[in-house]
């Protein structure tokens, strides 16, 4: 007997069931809207439905994992939830954060519910999968031998971090203090105060997270990543500042067209072949192998759980039926 026209238990349209627990159309639509930028929904109906099927599959998988975690009595405390919410709120003002929730169709209660499920699933994955992974020294050596060429650095690279202050309102400021210099005089005072703090020994990354006005790097403690020597050479003021630094040292205050900057040389990587004895090489290989094996084991683990679950995908049935009658998709 076909279940395509299963009557819903409420006014909400059911698009799938996992062991009798419904997943609603509006849940999928909300995720779809949050993952498609404005103006990008103008693709074909087929493209939109394909994306929604993928989202529904993700929600089905999450429900399967969450149900298994509940049976395993894995829980998340309110204190853990509060910490996670504060972490999400930290780069924004209260008004900005509330606006983002509204844009995603969430309120405070539904946010807590989603985060609780996500954290519980993460605990399950860590317990059942990550804890079983074991990357040996031989695994690392074998990977290095197979991919030796990828560990050759073509030119010297500088690992930099920055504290940035602009002399104008920065609408995208993302520091934890939500602090923004609004004019040149305020910017001058602010950069001098921050320079004094880091010169006195305060943690550079912490100061950057709290006060830097560059929205791309503030949340990461000002980390700019590795910058090739050729890029440094093309900027005389940057070259002059960086060339005098040793790893761990900070520059003076640099002035540019977009404001003020304080740089920190986190590290320097010379051109040439990086050897397997380098701890950074070992760590990067270990992380790469861990990620690959975690994804493989998680896929197998999820497939096993799914084989034991009763899943009905009404959207998939509806799409198949619509081959003969496209009006069913309306």
C-alpha cells in the first residue's frame, strides 16, 4: 500500500519518519532558506528539490544518531548548552545575534533544542568513533612517503597575526567586546592603548579577539595564516616591518589607508623540503588521516544504525510519483 498520501497528524506536512518520529517540511524548508543566499533560489525546481532531498537525508541521519545516543543515555547539561550559546553569541551584539536567529527561523528555545541535539550527536561520535581511531607512526611515515612532494615549500612563508583598528565605523566588526573606533581620533587612542597592552606582555591573540576590527581575523585571535615571501616583498611597509621580527615578536604600529595595524610574527617557514621529523608535518598528517578515517567509520556506523531503523521518506515517494503527475510537487 502506498504511503505517499499519509495524512499528517497536524497541519504540518510530514516529509519523513524515523521510527515513527516525524520530520516536517517546514524544518527542511528552514534549513534550505538558511543555506541558500538571497537571490540564489532562482534555479530550477529540480535543483531545489535535489538540495531539499539532501537536507532531508541529513535530518534523517541526525535523528537516527540522536535516537541511538538517547538509548545510550548520552546527555548534555544546561551548563554545556549555556557555554555553547555564549560562544555563538560572542562575535555579535545582542541585536545582531537576535537578527541572525530570526533570519534562520529560530528563537531562543528552538536554538537550545538544535544545539542540544548537535552536542549529543557529537558526544556519540566521539565515544563510538573518534575514541576508536589509532594513527600509528608507521601510518604517518607511509603517508609521507606517498605524498612527499606535497611537503615541499616553494618559497619562504611568514605566519602572521594582526590587531587592526579602522578610523571609521566598521559594520562587520566581530570582536568579543563589540568594540569599534568610530573616527580617526578614537582609532588613534585605541591602537595606542592596545599596543601598550601587548607590549606589556598581554596575550596577543586574546587582545585581537576582544578588540581587533578586522572581521576576517578577529575571531581567530588575529591569525592571518601563512603569507608567501613574494606577497611580503610587494608591500614595502609590510616587508620592512616583518623583516626585522623574530618569531614571537610584534611590530610597531603600522599605518595604512584603511587604518592601523599591529603585526605578530607567529612563525616562519623556509623554502625547501619539509622533513618527516618536523612536528608540524607529523601533526598535519595525523590530523588528515584522523579526519579521513573518522568520515569512513562514521559512514559505516551510520549505515549500520540505519539498517536497524524504520525510515520512510515521503518526499522521495512524492518526487517519484510526480514523474507521471508533476502537479504533485506543488
